[in-house]
C-alpha cells in the first residue's frame, strides 16, 4: 500500500514533468522515470513478465528512438532543442488541480463497487512473484499468449511488419542507392562532364 | 496487503489526462508523441490492475500487445516527424500545412 502511494506519486509527478518540460530531452528523462515507476507497479501487480518488457521495450527501445530523433533533428537547427510551447505558466497548476479532482471523483464513484464478485478462475493462484505456477508467471503468460490469444498475437506481427515498411518509406532515402553498372556509369559521366565544364 | 482497484483507476485516469493535456497544449511533435506514450501506459496500468483483480491472464496479454503496438506507433510517428522536418525545416505543428491542401 505504501509502495503504491510512493510509486503513484512518482508516476504522476514525472508525467507532469514530461508534459511541461521545455526541452524534449528532459521530457524523455521524465518519461523514463515514469516507465520505471510503472514497471515496479507491475511487479506489485504480479505481472513480472510485463515489468521486464516495460523496461526493455519502453525504456530500452522506444525512448532510445526518441533520443535518436532529438539528436538527429537538433543537430542542424538550434531552436528545435527548446521547442515551441503553447502552455502558459498559469495553466499547469490549474490542470494539476483539475486532474486531482478528476482522479478523486473516479476513485469515489468507482472505488468500491468494481471488485470481482468471487468469480475468480479456480486455476489461478496467487503467490510470490517469480514462482512457477502462480498467477502472472512467465509460463502462465506464455501459454495464454500462444494458445488462447494467438490471433491477436499474429495480427501484432502484421502490424509490426507494416510499421517497418512504413518507416522505411517515410524516413528512408528519397532516391534509394542502386548499385548497378549503369548507375555507376552515369555517375562517372556526370563527374567527367563537371570537370570538363570547370576547365572551360 | 492488496491495493483497492479504485486507486489504480484514479492513478490511471490522472496519468491519461496528463497525456491528453500534453497532446492538446504542446506544439512540439516529439512531446506530443511522448504524451501519447503516457496515455498508452495509463491504459496498460489499468489492464494490469484488472487482470490482477480478476486473476485473469487476458489483461496481461493485451497489455503486452499494447506495448508492441505502441512501439510501432512511436516508430511511425517519429518517421513522420523526421520526414516533415526534412521538408519544412520546422517542427511547430501549427505551422505545418503539408496536409492542408
């Protein structure tokens, strides 16, 4: 319970920092803190595999992608590092108050009535995180992923493939390099013509 | 001692709307994308909390799928940012009028 409050406070504060930070790099750092806090929360929710995936995929892959893009874009143009910001200074505390009120309302209205009414599956047992056979163990998770939910898993594979093709089309070279003999001849000829033109 | 599910709902709601505020109020596309990641994470936290409350694995499986789709989304979004920046030399989303016809 204490862990939840501490981690929740860290998550909310770092989320606010992500949104309000002037420079995108600080946003990335705040988001890293947020993801780490959430990963620990996942462990307390006996989702050990998801906690590890959170660290590896989010903190390891997605945030590094963000850092790469920031480094790539801000190398040429200076103003990018600051980044445009439409948020006036006075708005942030107002938003914080509204969010707190919203969270309290949700908690007050939904908090008690939403617990499951004793319909927990008989097979699921609770135990210490990392033990085989208890709820949320990696074996349990893998079995569910590859048997019951196989179709969503396959659709995810398709989505990832489409994403890879889309990224290459969007951000790749406009004129792809084609190492053919003809192209090499063209390059050589144009270079020779340029030299001749320079000599005239 | 288990935490009541309402606490997780409240935390997830607050995180989600912080992300909404980031998307609506910021004009830097990178920070907007990060706010979208925040919203994904809020949804994931809720998935995980309900999976734990019902002792059902489906929530964890779908949280995993959300992480995967979020990775694809981040890659596409950043590619769009890079290609737009290459054409316009500008990252203010109010100034970009590429799709405006």
